C-alpha cells in the first residue's frame, strides 16, 4: 500500500504542507497549515468509485486500466519540531 506523508514546512513567507515534493498554498500560520494538511490527508484516504481510465503514454500509446476506488493510500502528518 502507498503511504503519503504530509509535512508541515515554512514556505513562501508563511506555512504550507508538502507531499512528495509538492507544496500546498501558503498559509499565514502554522496552525492553519496543519489544519489544512489534516483535511487533505483525511480526504486522500476516502474511497471513491472504481472507474475505467484511459491515458496516453509518452510514446503515444493508449492504455485502458481499471482504477479501483478502494485503493487509497495511508497518510500521516509530520510536523517540524
């Protein structure tokens, strides 16, 4: 199972959370960034609907796959000391 860590960090003159190197918007306070990370992490774990997806790869080949709605990552939040 995939595991995602939401890390609370200083960013762009405020606070943000970072997941896999991608930053959220900046929040004025640490508490606001932490609350936003809690919401995002909880939403990430919610199951969805199983759906068939189609996509084109970098070589121009099309693929059809089934994306299971229950295949959700585990999440946690890592805060700066």
